C-alpha cells in the first residue's frame, strides 16, 4: 500500500462514516455502533494530520478536505443529537445557538475575504475538538449534558472568535496557522518584503 494515501484515506473514512452515524440515529436510540463509529472517526481526525506531516504530504487541498470532513461529521452528529436528545438541545439552546451564531460569522467573514472557508487547524480548534468529543460521548453514551456541554460551547465560541480575528489579520488565505500569534508573525513576514521594496525604490531616487 502507498503510505502517502493514508492521510487522504482517513479523511475519506470520515466522510463515509458520517451518514452511517446519522442513519443509525434515525430510530431515536443510541447504539454501540454509533459510539464505535464516532470514536473511530475522531481517531482518524487526530492521525490524518500527524501522518500527513510525517510523510510530508500535508498540503492545502488535503487540509481543506480535512476541514470539510469535520463539517460533515459534526453536522451528522448534531442532527443525530436532535433526533435522540431533542429535549436536551432545547434546554441548552442559548449556549448552542451562541456557538452556531459565531460559526456563521466565521463562515461569512472567510467567504467574503477569501471566497472559501479557512483551514487553520489552530490549537483552540484542537482543544474544541477534544471538548466536543467528551461532550458527545457524555451525551450519547451516558445521556449527560451538563458541564461537558457548557465547556464545549465556551471552547467553540473562543475558537471561532480567534479564527475570525486571524482571517481579518492575514492578507491571503493560509492553511495550518496554529494561533493568532502565528497569524501576526505571518502577516509581518508578508508585509515586510513589500515595505523593503518600497524603501529601496524610494532610496534609488
């Protein structure tokens, strides 16, 4: 097997397993296969980036596909939660709608500036992913949605705000920017050559 295909295969797996999770939830109950499928999808999300970097095949196309796979997975998870735990989602509508709102702003800002969604894979995004995993397991496996759901909503809001700020900071679309501080450094690196060029031209007269 060509090892360079492993990261893209893991991304593809996430695309394929997502609708099966939704299909499993159509009866309004959580099965063990739902939990197993979600855990496998989450593990694939962890290792696709790690393996891609180790094999030196991490590129913009793969990272964008990774982001879209995440969107597909968690969209199916959210619909599944509505089918199985509608009462809980209604009870926690304020924090959940807050996350949805800032995510919509995130999408709008990125589409207006770059014409496509960002693919930063920030530390805050990774932390949000961990809190999402814990909250989803707590909800579907233990019917619990207290502290875990609040924490993931707070983490998701912080992550979205940080990445909105990063998009406003970065002059061009850039993938794999780990934090707003990295974005500031990249902006400085992109602007400095332009400033040097103008300075050299002005000194030539």
